[in-house]
C-alpha cells in the first residue's frame, strides 16, 4: 500500500479514540483523567519510558520553548535526543522527533501497528495516551541517549506523568484550561506541580506568588530540591533585536542548588558569568532560556556551557513571535491566553513601537477572549476574525460581538487563507504588521498559506 495512504489510515486509527484536544470544554471538564490506563499500556509495551533519562517539562506558557532549548543543547553536546511535544503545527509527526527530525510517516505507520495489540487490551485509552506511548516506544527503539518530554495538559494526570525524570521543570503559570485545571492560580499550580517526584530536582521559571507558594509546598512535601529562576539563578538581558537576544547568567555550584553539598561549601562556591544567545524574541524567552539552562545543569547529564551556548544559538521553535517577513512585517505567534497576549504586546512595543497590527484572530471556545483583547487593544488597527478548521474553534460572529464590545474595528473573513490574504492586502497599503495569534490552529493555517 502507498505510504501516504497507510499514514492517513494510521491517523484515522489514532483519531478513532477519544481526542480531548478536539472536545468542547464542557466535555473536557467531565473527562476521566487518570494514569492507570497509561501505566497498564506501558507495562504491556515493556515500559519503554524507563530506558533513557528524561527531562520533564510542564507549564502554561513557555514549556515548548524550554523543551526545544534543552533538546537543541543536548544535541549540540553529541547526545541522540528525543523530543516529544504537542500539539503539532502542520504534520502530526512533528510531535515525535529525534535530533530535530520528526518520525517519518512510514515509521509512524509501523509504530501504530506495533501498539495495536496492547491498545486493544486497555479500555478507554485516548488519542493522546496512545501517541505518548508511541513516542516513548520510538525513542526506546531508536536507542536515544536522552528524551525531553513536554506535558500535554496540566501535569498531575497527564499521560506523560508516568516518567521519573532526571529533573522536573515548571515554566510560567497563568490562567488556561480552567475547566480542567481549576479557576485559581493555586489550583492550576497544584496540577502542574503534580509532575514533581520525590527527591527529583525541580526548576521553576519566575511565578506569581500564589502559584509559587503551591510549587514550594509540593516540592517541600516531596523532598524535591527546588531551584527558582530569578531567585537562585540570576540573569540579565544584554542585547535584543529582531535577530535574537543575548543574556548573561550568574552561575555557581549546581551541586549547591541540589543541596548535595554543605552550606559552608555553598557559601564558598565561586560564582561566574556565562553569556548566551538565542534566536527567540521577547523578554519571556530570556526567562525560558535561563530555565532551560538551569534544567540542563541540574539534570545530572554531562553538558558543558560551551555546548549549551551552541545549542541555544541554533534552536528552532516556529510560530513564537516568528518574523517571516520584515517589510512590511508578517509575524506568526501562538499566544492564546491573556498572559501570553500581554507578553506578545510587550514584544511588539519593544520591536515595533510605532506600528499597529492587522491581527488575524481565531480562538477556541474556552479561551478568555475579552482578556486577550484588553491586552492587545492598543496595538490593533483592525481585527480580521477567522475560524480554523477545528471543532473547538469559535464561530467568527461570536468573536466579532466581543470585538465590538471592546471597541475594536473588525471584519470576518473565512477560511483562514482568505483572512491572511485580506490582512496582506491591508498591510500593503500602509505598512502595518500582519500578525496571526489567538489560536495555534489559525497560525498553523496562516503558516501553510505563507509557505504557498
């Protein structure tokens, strides 16, 4: 059979199970999330997730960037590195990569066949659980040296949380998926901090007090030494432009942070500076880079600052303030909650202080759209409302009503490709920025249209 036909049949098989990423928030809230199914499936497959060291990354925003930075640095150091992320932008296979190369369509077909018997023996498995198992199995079969695993949703009950990692990482926390994770930062932090394992070091990005208190409490309860970026690891940004950023981190004995040396030795440990460069844009990406650096240093994996610097400088992580054209600018971004829109606006004001945007915008029905509009209102010249080809995507008319309430000039254009064409048309007249944000699914379709 033709490989592409076999690949599409494999995807049909995966999507024949419950896929909560395609469900409305009301159904998501009723979901039966637990790890029993995943443990049973792993056992049937020979526990492939125990065959290699793992860096486990949770968070609301930045977890993909931190994962990509860690994987890139480890690859630069000569490791064979598995990277598991979600969702994908254009191709399902993007979720499972080794050394930056996605699993091939043919390999995915083989992996699906390989898991079918085991899957049939575990009732009520989900698409994400099966895909996660396939990722673990692929990494074991390809004999990776290390894998970087990004949490899908939450942490405590996420399918990836069957792992016992070398280091657990919690990136910036904010309000998202509240129907499942809770309606306060403390509740959300409790779910995210569910990845913390007894005695395993934890690295956290800077957090709001409410979230930090929860993370500190859970780390203390599990005797997991916690390193907080901004408190234990200090840094400063030294340069920024559309080409990237430079930062300086104050480093010292990582054994001290792991509490594996005495306090007296810790006080005597000499601090020094390391300079790094990243192609990712925005102050928040500097925080992500420091978080990734600390995670690598606390992982117990052998990696020098030289290789970290090399890997960070080479990292690729698309649709994160990705400027695909500079004049007039076209920017692809994946911001989809109020906090990430605040970061997006800050980055726009820093890089393009005198420009407004034609914002190509769609969103899922569980998102805080008024909050996103409140953050971005001052930069929007016109909102081009559209709808991605996704079951959770809101109808354009609903978004337009919210835009009207916020006093934002708007029009609806579907499909996404036509919305992109309309934004380009408007931008050609006045040089304003064409920006896609609000939904990764919309941005993925804009990306495909731009590549055409």
